C-alpha cells in the first residue's frame, strides 16, 4: 500500500484494521493509499474527508458510513464522534476483544515470545459504567458550568451529560455537584485568559457507591471553600469533598496539595478480605470491577502459604491487600510518599505480618538477600515498564513465582522477554479488558524458573468468563 501524500478532499475508503498504537482505524482508498480514521470498523466502507497529511500519517474525518461492517454497532453515546474517550464504541464488543487478543499476539511475537500460553481476553461485563474514577475538565456555556472530556487532539471540552462508561452513581453525583457549584456562582477556569476558578472535577466512586469529590481550582482566591464543601455533602452519595490548587499551565491535572473541605478524609474500599482506606487522590485502579477481576486472576496464579510475597510498585497496597491471606509475610515497595503512606495505613489490617519500604524498586531489590524457597513476586510497574536492571536482579533473587502486570503492551512484552532471557519460563499470559472501547489492554503474566518442571495451568477462561479469540 502507498500513502496519500499531500492529497486532500473527500474520498471513500475501506477499513482494514484497528490499531494497537493509535485511536484511529487503518483504511485504504481505491488507489490503495493508507488513511487513518477514527470511528472506523474493519470491513466498513466510509466516506471521509482528509484533514491532515503529514509525512508519516494521513488523517481523515468520518463523514458517513457508505456500507457498514458486520461488526459495526450503534454507539450509544451521543458525543462519540467528538469526545476522545471511547474511539472504539462503534466496534462490537466481541470484535474489540478479538482485536486486543491479536495485538497481544503481535506484541509477544515482536519480542520473540510464542503466544502458546495466551488465554482469550477477559471481558468487562458489561462494557459500560465500568469507570469508578473520572477526571472531567470544566468549561462554561452561557454562564453555566459544563463538564466532559477533551475533544480529540484539542483542549476544547466536549460537554458530556451522561458518560456511559462512568459509574451511574458517579454520574448522578457529577450532575448534582455541577448544579450546586453553579448555584454558588463558581466560575470555569479559562486556560487562555487564566481567569476563572474551577479547572477539573475529580470523582471517585467506591464499590459501595460512596463518592469523593475533588475540586481542582487554578487559584483558591477568596471563596469560602469549606462552606462550599459542606454544602456539597448534600448531593446524594457524596461523602467527601476536597480542594486541590493547581495554578500551573499544562496537562498535569493535580497540584501538589489536596486539603479536605468537608466529610470523610478517606473512602473505604473492600479488597478481598481487607478494607482499604483510600484518600481521594491515592493511586487506585480506575475501575472497581476491573480491580476485582485483576485480583481474581492474580490470586489464581499463586498457591496458598507463600512464605514471602513481594508487592513491588505497590501503589496503595492493592495487591498486598488482595493476596495477604495467601502469604505468611508481605513486603510492599512503593516510591510515591502518599502511596507508601497508604501502604503503611494498611499494615494493621492485613492478616499477616507486613513491611513497607518507601523507595525505588530497582534499588531495593539490589539490596535484597536471596528469597526463601516458595517466595512470590507481584510486579505492577507504570506504563514505561521495568527499569533496565530490574529483570536481571530480580531473577537472581530466585523467586519461585513472578506475576507481572503490564498496562502497556509494548513495554509489557519487552519486560516478559527480559525476564525470560534472564532464565524464567513464561507459563501464562491473561489479557484483561479494563478499558472497553479503547485499544488498551492489561496483561497478567505468570513466570516461573525455567528449570521448574510442569508449569501450573493458566487460569481457565471459562472460570473467568472470557470471550474473544481463543
Ligand atoms: C501501575 S501503578 C500500580 C499500583 C498498584 N499495584 C495498584 O494496583 O493499585 C504503579 C505504581 O508504581 C509506583 N512506581 C513507579 N516507579 C517506581 C519505582 N521506580 N519504584 C517504586 N515504585 C514506583 C507508582 O508510584 C505507582 O504507584
């Protein structure tokens, strides 16, 4: 296929594939030139307008569907064409899972790993109302506050009245909070002029339908925020209201300090047998249902009675909480001071002795003695994956099982290849769909020392309700 180069204007294209690295689907025109178009479903014939053509990519905007793919579904969200949140919403959910599975196969093969140990993708069921954390930028329309998500490739806010991937209690709270803020004449912050107060609303909903609200403002000014916070507790389900001041321009959502205005300082989340107390801005998975699914998969990969469990990149200690009843001792390592504080707050609640080390995983494992036989390690690094030295040093500690969670396909496949090249055997890769209607997929992989005989079986897809390609 060739690329269009500088040609602009309208044309009809056929969609060939979804992309693992971009929100856009890949299509070709009748001359065989490649076009990227958001909202395309493989098999569609689409009328598009070429909007930009760089050296590497030609972007087109979907005008109309000339002939739909059999995998096209009606996207239920009215702003799907402009909002950046759910680029795959017109793709049938089983087809989304098939594509994610295909992306995992390709990523593993790119690093020389055969996908024989790969299970189908575990679905989010149902694939809507799954997010329990929402950061929604604020704008103003006709003097009233609006919130939504950013328009694609822009900082313009698309108003979203009911975000269908966000928890229903959270959405009701969002509407109630906005109405109340409006009645108190809170003004939207304007990035260009620097005027106005409210930049972003952060909402976090627990599995028990309690909502924490964080008002992220550009400048605290003279407003009586504690009084406003107390008033916001009247919104149904809202139990905690905090204020965060972020006066910096740019994409960082939160400023350095968050203060409680009214209500509870923490939200209570049940994780397996443990109740976690989480500050509203603490790192936690963005979906309670997704977090439960991850915990379920990781549990199925670890036997009971693990003498030592290392929870590396522990965040607020989610995996330690979910797995501590399988371990005799737990060690959590987390670099972020707020995360490490949350881990320490967990110590008394865990059913086994535990320790928290606040610091860098690479440095900690470099100082760690060889692990006791049967020790297990859970690694959940950020998107960039493991630092260069971690695979080598970790394998030298002789863990009996390693569970790697990867939220980024490319770095996840690279890390698996590194661990294998250091002497571990890849026993199972379980992709979990934490973000329906996007290209993202989480991998949960089990590795054991290469000289261990029969690897334990991968979790049964039927047991976890998997759909998609086998
Ligand atoms: C993907 S999150 C995982 C959090 C946690 N496992 C959970 O599920 O809630 C990655 C975590 O690693 C922490 N982190 C990033 N780099 C680190 C490093 N070099 N050493 C220790 N922690 C690190 C981040 O602060 C973040 O909390």
